[in-house]
C-alpha cells in the first residue's frame, strides 16, 4: 500500500474514480523531457491537473498552471530563465512559485495568496518527474545500466496515446502479440509460440524473464534471423505505470527500454521511453528515435481500440491464457496497491 499523506482536492472534471486518483497522486510520474524545458514556461497535464514547468536559475519549478490573480494559464506567458510572467497582467513568479512582482503596484507588499502551489521536481533519465501529493520520499523506479560508463543514454521523444496508461503498460509487457503487431519492425509472423515463463512478484511489482527465438534486430538487419540464439527479455514492472525491458543481444549486448506511461487523464497517456545500450553506439540518434517510434505506433493503434477503455482488475471480467501470466501479475500488483476500479463498463 502507498503511504497515506494529506488529502489533495480532486481536479475539476476528474476522469478517475476518486479513490484511484487519490492513490495515483501519491506516485511519481514523468511529465516532460528535460530538453523540452527552456526559458518559456511549459504547460503539461498529469492526472487531469494542468501544470506549468519553468526554470529559475539551476532549478525547475512545477506549479499549478493557473495565475492566482485572474485564473489565466501561466503557460501562456513568457520566461527569462529566472522568472515567468503571466500573459494577462504581467505578474511575475520565481523560485518556489513565489510571486516576486506585481507591475501595477511595484512598490507594494505582495500578499502570500499570490504565491503558486508547487510540486517537487526531479530530473532522471532525461525526464522531469513529479508527485502531486508527495510524502517527501522520492520513489522513481530504477533503470538498469543507465549510469554505467559503457552504456549510451538516449531519451526518445514522447508519444501521446488516446488510451489508459494501464492498458499501454500491459501491452508493453505482453509477449504474445509480437508476431501479429510488430512484423514490420522486428518480429517474425511465423514464430508466434510463447514458451513457458513465470513472473516473480516483488515489493513494487514483479519481474519476468522470457526466453525465445524471436529476434530483436530490426527486420532486414543482416542478423535478423540468428539461428540457434536464445533471446532473453527481462521485464521489471514497477506499479502503477513504469516498466523496463532489458534485452540480451548476441555478444553480450544489452538494450534497456523504459516504458514510463504518464497518465494525463484516464483516457490519455503520454508515454516516455528512455533507452540505454552498450552496442551500435555509432548509429545516428534520429534513427533510434524513428525505429522506437515505429514500434510504439504499432502498439498505439491496438491500445486506442481496446474496450473497455480502462483495465479490468477483476480477473473474471476477461479471458486469459498461459501467455498472459505477466498481465495477470500486473493486475494482481495493482490490486495489491489498493486500486479497486480501473474499469469502465
């Protein structure tokens, strides 16, 4: 169970069940790429809450995207790397969300009511993470090999998916769809069999090691068919919405992909995907972006089409086969956190 802290008010037009939102707002989620945030304020949304991100010196501020004066989004304003200014009346905000200037009354004291409500900001894996109701403990999932000297770090552009974050994560950890969804990128349509595997529950999710002959080289690559090579895919799931996949390539190659599904709302997900690898480091970054995007676009079409839109945590509501052991473990871990819904009839 997630530790209980102070109650945070539900956002306007909340798309989540209240109890589920209360649990999700206590978790850490990525909201932007570090490289996206320049001098201009950046508007994003998390759990139906509009947020503004801006830089003040060497720090990042995350606050409600609403000027306390007359309710205009601060992301419409301007910034200079130290403060941001509201587009309506020029009220200026700085470190910690403090209002530092009211142009109409430059010599008057500024009431504390004009200060912004802020949230913690942590940079990790090229992403900016936050928590809407933090207890002060940063619980961002680890990414294998990211900090090792021999590994190249790549933070791919995000992709928006008109679907629920739980459905997207479940698709990422699914091992039975390769031969039907990813045949234009890496999979073999004639190799659909899923060998037996068994998830192992952990304190914050589960792990699963899956061995098969399905290659992870791009289709057309000279080594796409690697006769006799057994591919090991090691999934690590950190509920609610982060998973990493470590793929063991030939010649001790390692590729790690993080799937960090940020719940913009119950019906929209912004999927972030940091990658690290210890081979093929000469390949242009844009080529990596393009291939990664193509793989996730293949998944996106299916996730957006699924019904029900959200994830049924009651195991009796959908049919299951042995290849679905990761899916079953994922739903079990979510139930263990205390989630009761994630299902829209």
